[in-house]
C-alpha cells in the first residue's frame, strides 16, 4: 500500500531559476512614476541588469535603470536626431528606422541574453524606452523570453510640472504637454499587440502610491511575474519602506498650464481614455479606437502648427548658418572655439557619469552654466 501524502505538508517553494524567461519593460513619460514601479519590481525579486544609474537629487530613491540601456538609447536617439521629449509625430518613424537595423537588434539581444544567467525575470526601464519598444520586443523574443509591458500613467499637468521643477526645461508647457501626448499615444499603440495574450498593463501613479500592494499584485497576476506571485514577507516589508506617498510632490491642473485650446482638448481627452486602460477589463477595442482618433487629431494639429510656424523654422536655419560662418560646428553644434563652454561640456558627459558626481558638485555645475538659480 502506497504512503499517503501528509495533508499538512507545505509545498516547497519553486526555484526562481526555474521560472520562464520574461522581460518587464516599464514604459511611459519621464516623471510619471516609472522609477517607483521599476524599483518595486526590483525589491520584489526581478533583476535590474547591472550596473545601474546612481540616484541623484531628482530621484533620491534611485532610478532602477541599467546604465547600458541609458547609453544605448542615448546613442540611438542621437543617430535618429530625436529628443527624449520630442513632440514630433515623425520622430517615431526616425527611431523606428534606427531600431530595425539588424546590427542593433543583434547587439540588444546579446546584451539581454547575458543577464538571464542571473535571473530569468528582468526589468528594463528608461525614460527613452518607449522610442525603442519594437527593438526590445524583438530582442526578448530572440532570447526565448516573453516581453511584457507596464505603462505608468500620471496626470499630464503633474508630469509637465515635475519636468519644469527638476529639469529646468526651457521649452515651455505647450511643448512638454505635446511631447507627453506624443509619447503616450504612440506607447499605447506600440504595446497593443500584447493585449491578446495579456502582456500589458497600465498603472496609475496615484494608485501605486496609495496602495502599492494592490497595484503590484495586479501587475504580477496580469503579466505572470513569478517573483511577484511568490514574494516573501521580507521583500514586502522592504517594499513598504521604499514607497513614500510624499513622492507626489508636484500637483496642479491642466488649466494651470495655459495650453492652446486644441492642444488642451486633445491632452484632456487622451488622459480620459488612457485612464480607462487602467481599469479592470478597460483595455477594450472601443478605447483603442478612441485613442487612434486622438492620435490622428494630434498629427493633424502638429502638421498645421508646422505649416503656420514655417517662418520661425527659416529664421532658425538662418541663425544656424550665421553661427556656422562664425566658427560653430555643423547643424548648430558648437565648434572648436566653444568646446570650453561649460554648457557644451556638461551636455556631453554620459548620463551614468553625471549621476556619479556628488549632488553638491552637480548643483554647482548647473549654476555655472545657468541651468539653476
């Protein structure tokens, strides 16, 4: 007679190295809670490929960003001639063109493959990530991993206000709001093919701060993240200490930004539709259709604005040519005589190296180049 199993035997914990390969890509606009989400995933057991970007005064709890990813994206954006917060709809074509190059796909997949030896569940986050989601999707699949996506949602007025507060952005509220609109509309479209297999979630930053356990568990269940589903109590305690509701230090409304009327309407309508995606069973074809229409509306608005502002473009081109004649480099880049300009030098220090500079020294440098009072 065979022995009966003990009814009180607690099943052995699964070996984390036996989990299926999966890469969680945390996407969204900068200053929307992506660092908090990625940091929580790290605490719960997912692996942030090392080395990481060091914390600084803009994000003292850390970025949870792989330094290689930041430099990789920065190089690709330079090649595509696209800004991190670019409001041009055509910028997506430019980054897509760069991302489809086979050498870049090979390089990205090789880097990713090297980190699965540490942990089969990885988390990759960078404010530039959304520009290259297709590149990372291909890289993950080539490594035999499932790509999954968590997009953070924060009211656009707070995102704009936070960027203005911490990054001393000089381009104005309208530009920042437009870049938010461009980023979120295209990020949603780029991750839509993962809807069928439950491979994406949208998480409100406010929900994460109010009850991180609910938001993180929902993410783990929807995306099948085993480290979340089998989290130990000590990791949960560490996560409680990590999340600070006071992280939401910037508030305000869309009316405070003083946006042009049509831009204001598009931003408000887009925020309303994106919020539906964060609701249970809210990722529906009806919302997708509404967001497609809003994206088309934004493209039309941008094209109209470009046509009207052509004189400004011509004037900028003339100033660039005049500057080149005076010794500046091509395409408005500072020439040899400007190489000692502190702002020029500061802009060319790699992100990871900038983060390693002590906060007090960084503040002094920003004051020296006129980026902080």
